[in-house]
């Protein structure tokens, strides 16, 4: 028996609603296409349908909604995520709570994945972990004693905007030389276009590097160098028990992790070399769902 | 009535032993010159004399010793601080505990000052604070809900070694372009020597800037720019409720704080501009002593 908790992963492509037990085991998941262009009223209506279907079977204590940012976790408002067009200051927790009368909270999707991995993935049993996702962008979440550190204004772990190389390349609304502008899939793709004349993005750069293309290898090495500086700076700030890396760029590639670990070691105090643990994420697509459900448990306790 | 706690500030110049109550009020302080060259046996013997003198009056619950690093807070060992010559892996808490039979712990001096300021200084009542001391070097301490985040290996808030400008100037055993190599008093003094041909260190650079010397003004502006990048990176990592800045370089200079705040704003997400709080430290010399005593309370609870 025990209690049940609901986690929701509101992505630009898929919308997933799941139920976990108190130990983070996923008992059931339902998934539908988000159809981002259908607008927030339609998306939330379909979300509520799924919630009701699952709460017919499971009496859940709380609902945690993981959403792309920017958002205000304290007031439960989704501001204007680039991959949810038309959303503007949507009070999603209020809307859902009114419909289903279950305590609902909102959490940044990277924070949710970080919490899932920390509690039931690669960080299980550790005092602290720093989750980094490297895909189109670079995001993260810092979890200390199974709690997300969101910060005073909810900007904790917005590490894509960390400055790695002052006056470096610009990317979106971020600082010049930001981590995201140097180490994301978008950044690798941009350099592929500039130096190799290809249009296939990061995937094509990785494929060319695998075939031994020196310019492609250099692009990846430079991206990993920027990521290594970011990680070393986090070590000298928080010294977390483990770094957990997910996202399409890292994609659990062994060689890439080896390269990254070596580069990180080069930027650490001597006493720390070889001691910083950098592991691939293990929960895959389910990290955010499980983490959002766990955020509900944390809130309740 | 209530309980008493002892804090010790083991500095390269002065050795201070004090007693606080549970609310962090300093009840009595004794201070003697450390005479760093006299060696650790002599220094610890004199420290124990002061402890005994005070514990004759106050029955203290715990003793917290703040010491320069590197040190191992978990095992209570002072490794080899540059300004305590001859110290090498000294098990200071064990030595003190044997003599006085009171639970004793060791804490990094910057962490102690951070905890003192967080609990009873500029961060009082806040959820979280990041303390930064800018003097000969650059150190810090991150306090979340009145606890120091020391990290897995005790390297939390070793922010002097954060990389701000890859391939920038080298300083001591730190990364090229580290925060300490760019923003410390030592760094300002080094640039003063190189660009102005002066030997008087940071103090002389500040004096010349006050007189309108453009090169001196540029040196200070560049140091504050490096510090601003470091602070912005910490905002996008932890978003603490308040930054508390102490140390001889900042020295509560209003104009310098204004310049720094403006530069920090330039490196933040738009939604954060004007919202990040940067305040001068207020406890002065006593921050470390009070914080070391508070670390004892935290350990006990």
C-alpha cells in the first residue's frame, strides 16, 4: 500500500502524466503528443483529462508539474517558454487545482530531472548532486539533501548563462561566451556550419569526428573544454558529491565522458584531481516525471 | 541564562578566543599575537591557556576553531596554511579536546566568517547568503538555511580558484585567469606595479584612482569586472538571497559597491537586474569568531 504521487512532464513534443509510489517507483505512465501549436487552453484541458483518468485508479496526494522555463515556481506560473508558443504568464497550478482539488506545484523541468536523478537515479544515496543536461541548450539542477536549491528568485542552476569566456560568442538572450553558447548542441552545430560547412547540426559533427575529421574533433574538444571549465567552477563553488550529465549531446558516450573528466581534472586544485565523480544520467526520459512527483512529496513533508 | 559557546579565530597575526551565547552575542574576547614563527606547539599551548581561562568563567558546550586552509574539517586537521609556517597535518581538534574535554570542531576561516555574517550579520534572517572576502586572496562561504555548504571534499566556496578568464594571469597554485588572480588585492597590486610602476600594492592603486589617475581607475574597474563575472556566475548557480562582501579591498567603500552592482547587473538575465542584493559585511573582525562558535551550535543540534 502506501501513498501515491503524480508527476507531469510538460514537454514541447510530448506530454506525460505518471504515478509513483513513495519510493519513486513509476507505477503507470500515459503519454500523448503535446501539439504545442494547439495553445495552452487545449494542452491544459488534455492534461486534466489524463490526470482524471489516472486519479480514478490512484488516490494521489500531490501533483508536480515539470515545465520548461522561464517560470515562477513560487506562484505556479509558466511565463513564456520558447518551445510552448503562445503561453504567457499561465497560472497552471491554480487552473489544475481548481479542476481536480489536489495540491499542485510547478517545477522547472531541469530541476525536476535533477531531483529524479538525485533521489532515484545516478545520485541515489548521495549527500548532494549537480545535474547538467546538454542538449539544444544547457540546463541544470543542484540538489542538496534531496531538496532542489531554487534560489531567491528561482534562478538557481541557470548554468547555461554562466560566463565561461568573456566576449565569446552570443547565443539567444544570454551572456557573450556563456556555457550554452559554447557547449550546447546548438553551439556545436553552429561551429560545424562555420568551420565544416555542414547543416546537419551537432549530430553530423559527432559523426564526422568519429570518422577522424580533425576540424570536427577540435569543435567537440573545445565544447568539452568549456563544459569542463563550467564543471570545475561548480566544484570550487559547491563541491557536490556527484555530477550527473544527461541530454542528447552527452548521450552516455563513454569516450566523451573520458575526455570531459580529463579536462575537468586539469582545472582542479591538485588535492581534488581524480576525486570528482562525473556520471551519466540513468533515468532517461523518466527523470523529469519521477522528479516532479518527488517534488510533491518534498513539499508535503 | 542559557548555554555558552566558544569561538576561536586562529589568524596569521592574531589569535582570538571568545565566548558567545546561543544568540551569537559576543560576551568576552581575549586576544594575543599569534607569533606565527613560534611554531604550532607553542601556538596551540597558548590557545589552550586562553581556552582554560575563559572556561573557568563560562561552562561552554562546544568549541569551534576557525583556521586558514587548506584543512580537513571532517577530521579536524590543519594541513599547511601559507600563513602558518611549519604547520603540516596538525590534528588540532584532537589535541584541544584531549586537554579540555569539550567537543571541538575545525572550520575554514572564510566559512566561519560566512556563517557569522549569515546568522548575525548582513545576512541575518535570510534564507541563503554568499559571503565573499576580497583581500590578499579571494575566499568565500555559501550558507543555506544557517548551514555552511562545505561540499563532498571540503572545497565548497573555494571561489578564488574559479576561472573567470581562460588563459588569463596565473597566481599561486591556482588556475590561469582565476578570480583571485584577477580581483584580489594582490592582483590589483601586481597590475599597479606593471602599469604604474608603483610598489605600494592595492592601497596605492586606490589612492591614485582617488586622485583621478586613469590607469589606476582602469585597473580597479577591471578587477571589479572580474568580480562581477564571478558574482553573476554564482547568481546563475545558486541565486542566493544576499551577497555579503568583506575584506580589505572592498572595505565598505560605497563607490566601489556601486560600480560592482552596476557591472553585475550587466551580466544577469533581464528578469534579475536590480534584484540581486550585494551588501558590505558588518561584523568586521568578529565575524570569524562568532561564526566558529555558531558552527559548534549547528554541530550539536
